[in-house]
C-alpha cells in the first residue's frame, strides 16, 4: 500500500516495545559491506582456487549474478515491500508497515536505510538455496553457483549503499543524479512506481517508470 512521507523528525519511529527487537530494526550502513563483501569475495574465489571455471566463465557468471540481483531488487521492492492485499487485516498492515512502510513515512531515518542482517541473512540463504536448486540441480551447472551468488551479493551491497546515498550522500554525475531523482520521486510523488534503486531497467521493462514531469522537480531538490 502507498505511503507518503509524514514524519520529518530526526527521532526514529519506535516499532517495538521490546528494546531488543527495536535494536534489531536499526543498522549502521557500514554493517552491510563489512558483513557481505567478505561473503562475496569468498564465493568468487571458490571457482578460481579450484579452477572449476575459466576466467571468461567466471566473468560471465558475474554478469549473470548482477543481472539476477537487479531483477530481485525490483521484484522484492515492488511485490514484497509494496504488497497490497485486497482485504488487509490489522496484522497484515502491521507487517507491511514494519517491512517497508515505516521507511516511506520517515524516509530519511539514517538507521533504517539499509537492510538489517535479521532480514538480509534469511533472504541471502533463500537466494542461495534457489540457485543451488536451479543452476546446480535443474541446469547441472553447480560450478557456476558460487560466482553467480558472489555477484548477486555484491549487487545487494551496491543496492543498499546506493539507497543510503540517495538519501544522505551528495550524488555527482548525470547517472547518479538520475538515480537520486527517480528514488526521491518514488518517495514523494509515485510510491507505486519507480521500484528500481540501482537501475531503472526493470521499471522500463514492466512499465513502472512514469514520465518525469517538470512539476515534480520540487520533490528532488
């Protein structure tokens, strides 16, 4: 369901009465590369150390992994974070708000701009499992799983860092400024469109990239 920013306070909205659960909803952006870049490096090194794949094959696997991440980024954002049930119960509305609604209500909260490990670890485990089943089991290409997953994880790190940057870091250059503009329009004008953060490619493919209107410029300055 759509949310537009309504809370400009620097004090984060409290989500849980429990201090432990509340703490799990806050994370410093540095946590993401600290945890996940070593994971990506490990999986990328596996086919190189074992010589299971050649350099060209590893490079191709990296391209596939990055492409898979951009698709996952779009689909998770659009269909999970912005899930709109037909007859939502209070519990479902609460879960949706916890997952992503709070970010739209208070979009510049510094500690809720990257995914907490409590969420990213299960998602990564599920993604790896699906890769093992599909690439390793269905396609019989188990040697490709590790480098594809490495690039997929690196794509996730790029996503979370880009997301944080669009809210709090200066963006230079046409491409980066365009990403910031599109994401701010997602927050302030079109919460049910512009779901890509690191790339608009899937918004173009699926028709969720409305034309940028000059009247919307105030939303991105």
